[in-house]
């Protein structure tokens, strides 16, 4: 795809130069050198080389805040995604956080010859069944457990809590022993070849599994399956995020929760919120638990602020400032706990708290928890670790 | 003669293991030629990505070797390396590689014999295991560096 096609597809030529994108952009607020408007202008002037070889191309969080404010409906996140594919072909990859470990793991996973040992966290307390028509998509949690060991939480706890909840609702889901990364980060850093390879392998595995429904606990996997896979492969299943699944279950059966006295606030992950428009189901689930009081942050729903990094690229000083701002906002609500539905949001917030600047000290410390962990606690289940 | 010859990438610390490899050479000790030694300033600077990239590039085994705890030129390099290695081992295990493909050794500068023995042992083990499942399964587009090198040689 060349620049002209990208401009056509993302409707960039409708740009009015109003600059609303640059005023809402979380990066631009901290980094004066970064501006979505200037990037769009450069594209329209045909300055492809300058765009592609500018590292700022990889700073975009693809959070979608600009797209929402744009009067001409320019799809800026898609524009960035496609431009990165060109940049990637020119050898530009952005600055990968964590030395590029997560990207490298994904690339290694794309080998069709490997047989992973990714289900070792699954202990006997959880019931799964190979005959089930429901598939639970685990995601990269088994790898994140190791990579983010020092952040003081286990990413697989989210998967465990999800399985617990499903088991308690009488569902014994299937899990794939050699599930591959959904490829979200590859697509958003421009490595389309690896993404396609992963998509094909996953689609083949899901077809073989013969399931009717897939439940996700990670919004990034969910978005990728829902929005991006149809362009490459056929997934003939119903797709649902666990928050949507739970809110339906609460409406239908009225689950019995034990009381938890807690004041919480909710962080909308960009993939689940702005990208897919799922704002209310997680809130309904949180509010269904007796004793839990949900207070909203200053920026919520469509206005919600990003956790500061996407696809593990260009995590820098500005990302950190965005994170601190969001945590201060969460603290300002007076909530005890910040609830999110995305494991990566949780990783990034915890990272900001562990590696805090001296000036911010205890001001930004707040308990961060995934929605499924809260629900699992309220359903009176003990985690056997 | 189509026997499988494994390829080992060894990250060796400048002050001890690299010197040991040098000593093995100057002492005319025979050992398997399957190893490519990468000199690093300290075993504590080796990041998990080094090993992952080596596997990505087709290595059959990776050796990370440095000073003994008491010999480190920078005081605590081996301790850092141990912590890193524990994580790397878990990652490689989850990816589905055999544990023997990854090895951590502490070889001091005077132990050329031990260096030679470690390499011989590793080659023998890897020959039993066969080629890495990550090897050459995917045709990857050449990186800009590779392209530049190709152009330079033409």
C-alpha cells in the first residue's frame, strides 16, 4: 500500500487543518514536537520520506482520542497503522520497550514448528474441557508473567479469575495449548507479515477446535479478532469480551455476589472503549456487586485518558507523564482501587508506581486490579495459586 | 557426512570467560568448532533479548558465561546475570524449547580447559537434541543491515 492509497482509505484528504487532533492528543500535551496535524499535513504534501524516517511516527498511542474529535472523521489510528507498515519495510521499528523482548517473543511464536508450554499455570482447581463449544482466549499472559515479574502481580491471575468465573457459571471452556499471540503489537508496529502468519495459524487452530464462541479477557486480542482478522482470515465464531459476557449473565440470571465494601473507579482501555465502543458493560458488572461504589474520573468513557504506551514502543518520559496524570486523576476521586479490563493498562500503571519519580512519591499509589479479579472475589472463590 | 552440526552462540564476559577462551586457544586445547563467541563487557549486561535474537537467527544453543561471584570486575555482574538468566530460562521454557539449549556457566580467566569442556559437552547434547525448532522455519525479509551488506558485496 502506498501513501496515496493510505490517504484515500483513511480519508486524510478531508483534513481541515483545524488542529483538534493535536489539542486532544495526550502525547502532544506533553511533547510539543509531536503533532498529529503536522503528520497529516506532511502526508498530504507527499513528504513520505520525512514521515517514515521520523521516530515520532511510533510515538502515537493509537488511542483514538483524535478520531473522536475530528470533524472530518479522519481515521488517524488507521493512518498510523498503515504508515508504520511502510516504515517497517524501510527498517524503522520505533524504540521497543523492554529491549524488544515482547516483540521478539511474538516473532518466535510465529514459527509454525514450535510446541509451546503455555498452560503450566493451569492447576487442577480449574475445569476445562476439550469438548466445550466455548473457547477462552488466554493471550500472552504466560509470557508477561515472566517479563513483568518485578511489578508485583501475576498476569495469569487474570486468566485464572476468568476461568473461575466461567466454572462457577457452569461453563467448562476449552483452552488452546499452542495458542499464538493474536499479533496485535505486530500489526500496530508495522510487521504485517508476522501478523498475517499468526492470524492464519490461530484461525486454523480455532477451526480445528470447532468452537462456537470465544471469550476474551484482553481487549487487544478482542479488538484484533473483531476488527483486523476479518481482513486476513475467516473466524466463524461469536466473539465476546468477558465484561460483555458477565453483564449479560447478570441481566439473565442475576448472580449472587457477596458484599465487598470498596470505592472504585474505572479506567476505559482504549481498545475496548474508543475502538469498540464497549463502555457500559464493565460498569454494569462492577455496579452489580453489592457494597461497591463506582466513582468516575474527570475523564471517562470517550474522554478517557490512555495508560501511556501502546504496542510496547516508544515508551518515554511523555508516556510516564501521561500515566502519572491518570493516576493522580484516579487518586482525586477518592477511590481505593483503580479497576481496568486490560492487562497492559495494569502493567503500565504498576510500572509507573514501581519506577516513580522522586517528586511524585506516594501521591500516585493506588491499588490496581482487573475487573475479573474483583468479580471472582465477590463470587466468593478462593484462588489456590 | 551429513551429520547435524549445531551452532552455539556464546556470550562471554571480557574479563574472565573471554580470556578463558583465549587461553584455550593459546594452550592449543582442542574443542568443537561449533561455537561463535560474542564478547560482552560483563555477563551482567546480557539481556534476555540477546538470547532470544540468537534463537530467532537460527542458533541451536546459547551459552552465557562470565566471572565467578568473587572475581567480577564490576562487583555484582554475576548476581545480575543469575537473576536475568532465571527469567530467560522461564521464557525459553514457555516457548517450548528444550532446557538444555540454554546454559549458564561461570568460567574464570585461568580455566581454558573448563571452557573447552563446556563447549564439547554442549555440542554433544545439542547433537542429540537435533536442530532448534525455531531454525529457518520462517523466511524473513532481510533487515536493512543485511541488505546493505549484500549490496556492498555485489
